[in-house]
């Protein structure tokens, strides 16, 4: 009678299932031992050692199709192969951690799309009394701005941070938010557009809020997508924006036109 253990014992010793051992046999990763006089296949130390090596590589994430060429090498090459597997696993772990971090940030959609600095500004706008609709409108516009003109987004936020320190600017922007509910032909729209243009022209630092993104945009299309993203929902605001831009152009400020190329 040949010394050794049964397939069930071998599987238990190695830490896999009998089904897994048989799968290894089918793939040619571990040779199936001959049956003894009693009709049982007995696994000796050589088979168990090979099972351990195959299971170790498989558990480490090495594809089964690649394991056969690794278990047949000498100890030095096997160690080198394990080191390479470890390197690949480290890269994979880092990738998974980054994905998990992104998923956590997606739980707070604004932070995932805009970053902490922009979220802090949105919260500041809310604290200053900006209507929720205006904060939401700003959020949507900023998402577009960051995606379409990423190289100018940080500068835009810097200019806005400083402007929010000016009560006159805050009052004007709040007034503009109120205008969203006005009728498009309301005469107050023209007055508001003029007041806003006069403020920006008198405060060049604030004017950079208007020009920071479009100055880096190579076509008017992207600027229009950012500046007019709420056009369908707020026709009064759209009219105010058009009058405002016309006033700035008349003062020599470059503002892309929707129909320019």
C-alpha cells in the first residue's frame, strides 16, 4: 500500500476544496496520483507541495493559465515570480483604494465633481443668504466650467472668493438671482444689467470672474455652454446676461458671442 493521504485530506491540509483539487488536475497544474491497491489516489509530500504552491499563487491573484509555468521553475525563479506578483497586487490594491475613495466622494456628489474648495464656496454662498436655486445654478455652471476649462477653474474660484468679501457684489448677485423669477420684458432687467456692468467695470478684480474662464477658452462654444447653461429655465436671467455682456463689449471687454467661431 502506498503511503499518502486521500484527496479529501489533501484538500483539507492545503486549504482548498476537493472540487478545486480536481480542477487543478484538469488544468494540468497538479498531476493526479495513481490509485493504490485499495483503489484510492494517495497524495504524497510531492503532490502536497505542488498543491500548496499552486494554491498560494492562485490565492495571490495569479491567473490559473499562468501558474503552470511558475510552479515548474527553481526556487530562485519562483521567488522572483512571487515578487512580481506582489508588485502587481500592490498596484491593484492602490487602484482599488483610489476607486473606493472616489466612491466615498460620490456619496457627496459635489465634492466628487468639484472638489473641496468649490464646495466650501457653495456653502459660503448659502450662508450669505443666496437662494437655494442660485446655489444649485452655480453648482451646475461650475461643473461645466471645471470640465470644459479646467486650467482656468482655480483662478475663477480665487476671484470669486475675494468678491464674496464685498457686500456690494453679494447684493448685486442676489438681485440677479431674484431676476430669474421676473418676466423677460420686465424693465428692471435692463436696470440690473446696467448696474452689474457698471460694478464690474469699476472693479477690475471682480471683472476677472467674468473673464477668467472665457479668456482661456479657444472657442465661443464652451464659453456659451458655461455662461448660458440655465437658459431654458431662466429666460429673464438669460436676457439680463445678454444685456450685461453687450454693455461690457461696448466698454471694450472681450466677451465671446454665441454665434462666433
